[in-house]
């Protein structure tokens, strides 16, 4: 397995690394099997979070039997206070069945005070935990370029986790090079555009042009993981024809592309916003039409009629999307397709 140095941490992590959101969707037995298969194939870096339901616990079961020291585990605290950060850290340690976490990340803070290193808040809690030997390195995740850049320039963090994909803007990709200049490890999430794309070949080959970015591919099947590893072992050049395909995708999605990060939730009207914002694209990209028009799915799209225009989703969206308007656009197109099938 090809390795990459993760910035100032000095950690050598596998070029194919694993994001562990999807293992929430499979059984404990299947998740443990998949994680150990990944380990056997050379994957040594696994990213999760306290809020990813049972993801941490599944990782703990997979790697607690004599191989913990051979893997690098990153997890996250979604907190605004010192005390809750410490509580989540202890809970994560218990779930992961370990006495230390390699990279502990401040999970997508919406506000970072200019004086955050000196405040009695999440960052100070991480510093204290680091001094106690419970974490090795402090990282941060974000979806906002300016906020991520501020965190990078502060010098307070060893790693940045940020969405990097073939739909990334020049400004976003430039951010990754700024991190490189500051010797900050770059962890790329949302490599499959938040699950928008199904075939990993083009997303992998695009990001493989940037060896300083360590993509954490979210997988729930061995076949998905195997595709990325095969692409790594059998490298293909990124061609002008591939770039043309990327440009077509960018033109299709423009600046109103939903990354399915989920920070818009919860919705008081119980609208499943991440799916609903991308319903037409999911259908167009080749998902089975029948699967997208089940009674439950139709009912979910009809729920958009109950939007109360509170715009809480807009204020929480890291990309400032006009969610209520875009939901109506998606609903109109979806219902037209649905009625045409009747």
C-alpha cells in the first residue's frame, strides 16, 4: 500500500483510507468483517466521529484484539463547551476500546473565536487531553473555506478535514495547497460528492493528482473498497478527456450543489433534506428508477409541501444554499417524473 505523510503529524497513512460513516448502515458483524478486510488489504487510517451512531463501537470491536497499534484512528467531537468535549472524548475512548486517539478533531465548528486557543472551550479540552496522553494530535474539520483557512493560519491544528472532490472549486483546492505550505495534514472527505456518484474511477483518478490530499473513502461493501485499491495499484493518468467529463459535471451542478453533509438537519417538517435536494440528480445518474418512486419515497418528497420557511436549514448550510427554493425545484421535477410513470 502506498503511504502519504500526513503533514506535521508525521503519521504515514495509506493512500486509500476509510471514512466510517457508511458502516452505520450495516450490521456489526458485516462492519467488523469489512474493517478487518480493509486492514488486511493495507488500509491503516480510519476516520469516524462521536455522532456517527455505532461507527466508533464497530471500529473498536474490529481493532481491539492486538492490532490497535497498527492502525491510525481519527474521531471527532461536535461540541461547544470544554466539559462536553471531555465527556465525548471519554465516550469515544470507551467505544473504540482504546486508551488513546491518534487524531482528535474539532467537528465542524460554526464559529471560531479569534482567541479560541486561550478560551475554556473545546480546543483547550483537546489540549488538556493531549497533555494527558489521551490524544496524539489535534485536528479540525470544516465545510467553510474562510473558517478553515483561519484555523489553518492559526497554527493550532495538525490536520484539516475538508470536502475535496472533482466538484471542488479552485478556491477549495487552493486551500489544500495552503495547508501543504503550512505542513498541515489534509484529509479529504466527500470524495464521492456526498454519495452523488456511484463509480469511483473518475473521483479517485481526479484526487490522485493531489498526493498531499488523503481521501477517506466512505465504503460499506468490499467491492467498493477493492475498486479504490485496484485503481491505486494499477495507476491511470488523469487525461484531458477525464477533465472534460469533470467540467460537464461541474456545469451540471454549478454553485447550488448539495454535498449531503447533513448540517441542515433536523428539519421541523421532517423533510429528508439531503436526499430531497439531490433527488433528480440521483435518478439521472442511473440509480434504479423504481427504487426512487416507492410509496415511502414519494411521501418524503410530498413532505416538502409542509416546509414552514423557517430557513434554519439555510443558516446552517455551510454552502449558503437557498434550501427551501431548491427543494421546491427538486419536488416539481420529481413529481413530474412520478406522474409520467403512472
